[in-house]
C-alpha cells in the first residue's frame, strides 16, 4: 500500500485534515502558539530597523564632535536590548506550550488509532497491508503531526519576518528581492526530489523493517530465551537482521552520494548569487550616498531575507514530507467499518443459533475451510466440536462469534441473521477461552478481572472464579497472591507455567456470566489431574447457557450433551457419545484410536 500524492489537491487535503486534527487537540493552545510566534517573527525586521537607527546615531555623533552624550544612542540600544529579551522570552514560552501541546496530541492520536483498530474486523488482520498501515500510523503519525505543528509555527514566524524584510528591501530595490527569491528555488526543487526518493524507499522497506523489529522482539522476549540458547537460534536471527541492514546500507550510500553531488553544486551557485547581490547592495548604497546604518541594515536584510526564503521553502518541503507520512493515519482512520449503532441488541435469552448452508473461504485463498454446513445449537446445551487438524473446528467458532462472515449461507439467531445485531452486544453475551489466549502484563487479579470490566476490581467475584477453575490453589502461593505482577520482563514480576497461565485464562472466562461460553482447547496445557478437575467444574459452568468446546482429547466429549464431528470442513456426524459409539462411524474410530494409544504398553 504505497501512498503518493497524485495531485496538489491530495496534498492540500491531507494538510487540511492534519490542521483539523491539530485544532481539535486544543484550540486555545494552538491560537496562543500562533500569536506568540507571529510576535517573534515581527521582532526580526523591527530589530533591523532599530539597529540601523542606533548605528546612524553613533555615526552622526562621531562625525560631529566624538561625544556620546546623545540620549538617543542609549534609547536605541535599550530598545534593541528589549527586543532581544522579548525574542528570547517568546521562544522559551512557545517551546513550553508546544511541549504540552505535543503531549496532548500524543494522547489524541493514540486514542484515535486504538479506537479504530478495535473496530476493524478479524479479516482485516489477515491482510499484511493493514498491519503495515497500523504500524506506520503508530510509528509516524505522532512524530509527523508534531513536526507539522512546528512547521506551521516556523512558517508563521518566518513569513512575518519575510514580509517585514521585503518591505525594507522593496523601498531599497525591487530587483534585489526578486534575485533573492529566484536563487532559492533550485535548492527547493532538490529538496522535494530527495524527500520523494526517501519516501519511496520508506514504503519499499517498511514490511522488511517490521520483520526486523519482530525478530528483535523474538530475541529479547523472556519466554523465548531458553529455546534460542539451546538451538543457538540467536546467531541465525542476528545474521538475518544484519543481511537486511547491510543491503540497506549499500543502497543508502548510492542514494546519498548522488544527492550530495547535486546539493553541493546548487549550494555553490547559491552562495555565488548571494555575494553578487551583496556587491549590488554596496554599489547602489554608495551611488545613493546612504548612511552606514542603512548600508548595514540592507546587507543584513539580504542575509535575513535569504534565510527567511530558505526557511520558508524548507518548511514547505518539511510539510510536504510530513504530509507524505502523516497521511497513513488518515488512510487507517478512513478504512470502512460497519455502523453498528442502528442495529438492535443481541438477545441474551435466545433459544437457537442455526448455521444454514454455511461455507467459508479465508480472504486471499480459494480453498473452502467449511462447506455447506447445516447445524443447530440450542441453549442451554453443551456441545463438543471434534475432528482432525484442518477439519474447520476453529473456523466454526470464529463464524459463530461473528469474527468472520460466511462466504455462502447465513447464521441465524432465532431466525434472524446474526449480522442484524449490534456486534458489541453480541460480544457482551460471549465468554471465551482461546487456545492462543493473551498473557496480560498486569497483576493476577487484573488478568482475571479483565473478563468482566464492570467488576474489574471486585475481588470477591475474582476469587470465586479462581476457585471454580482451580487457579486459587497456585495463586495463594504466589509472593503477593492476587496482587502478584506477572511476566518477568517487568520489574518485580514473576512468571507462570503455561498450565497456570491457561488456568488464569479459564478463570477470566468464568468472571463473565455470559449466555454463550466458548472453549477452544481450554485444557491443552493442563496436566491430567487439573484437566479432570476443570471438566468436573464445567458441568456447573454450562448451566443456563450455550456451551461450545473445541477439543482434540476425546475423553472430554463424555461431558457434552452433543458431539459435532467435522471432516474436511463438512459436518459428518452429530449426536451424544453413546449414540455415536453405537453408530461406529468416524467418531467411534477416532475415539478408539485415542483410547488405544493410552492403553498400549511398549514391548
């Protein structure tokens, strides 16, 4: 997803959007920054005029009698001192306000990005371009937005100075002003050329750079260290990273060498023009018999005008560069999402969820994962979904949770399409334990309390859930019990075994009294005793709710009201354990094979 500006209109649109973002952050502070820097810019031409008057006053006294008793000298000198002091104060004050404003902007942008990411569908996260867009927004948007703010401030300040100095030089000679402006254009052109090239490089390298950052994260993550050491995999990660960076270094040298030659030639020409302009100023001043103060003012004005023009063009280049990068956040924020506000709430007292002729293909592929699935799930009932790897078990759960939409067919809740309901209220009615559960870097009670944000700090409910899952047995032995911080990457924290983490995930699910309970391999990391205890407790957990569990351990199917057997994405069998064993089909064969694997004793 390489972004470019095809028209000036695109650039202006991004600039306007950014200015709106800056305005929404804090209108009073933005106005105050603009006022202060306008004042700061006006001080420069006023200072030139005051210094000119001071030099002329001194010159006149020296020519007359050499006395320096004239009070005008001290007046102009005092006024110049006040201007310098005022400039210093405005600069300090502007920096102070900008730093506060930057922190506010950081908060606004972070909020916008995280809120938008939370609204994206799961299918969006199957797209590498979306990941790139999110990362670009996260990495660049804040920096570039702050840079645009500073660019705006600098532009106002330099534009004020430019207008004042142009006023001084127009009175002197119009041609001087035109020469100063024209001499700055070649460097401006080169700057834009350089910016476009580096933005092109940035986009071409972005996914590889994201890959490098990911490899670095792998190399320093606590739970990875033991495996990296055993296989000496760190050396391979290091080699992979260094190869990528070496290629970049070689390419960077070629690009920078080419631009060094171009900019050096333009700078030499520019310096020559500046000194030619100064010679013209001296010649015109001598011919017009101007005072020494006037000559000094005009010479200094040429330097200041050149600086103002260069700064203005440089700021335009910087704004252009920032807009190239900051557009990423607007591309992300403009990604379409479904409007859920007008949809009715999901009915917590539903009776049946029905899959009607449902087929599904993952985005970017052409192979059916589920094919023509017809299935009815009733509440309160418990179901176990079984099948070999790749049979579509987890995909079935993702469709049930409305994380993906069926490619064909529909999912009905008491006869109404599941998409007709507000998705957030659907999620509010679901509690789940996923195989790839999250290990939150918080204390134990927060890890559990996240299952029900309304009771995040309800320690009694947290402890009840922990007792249900059996997690309380190890939690009470931790250094600070439920206040123990987790994950060794953080100060004062401890780590848990994978089985203990999984018990926390199960406890988190039990915090939420939802009418739908989804368990995707919930005991994969538990020992046999802990697993048996969990399933004994599940009998109580599944009361008054629809409970759906994915499992590869067939001993767990004995607790279910009904067993769903998938094969190659199709529903091949469904019924109780007893019924399916009598049928002696696929389920019975898989069950017997697993049972025999436990009973066989090596000879």
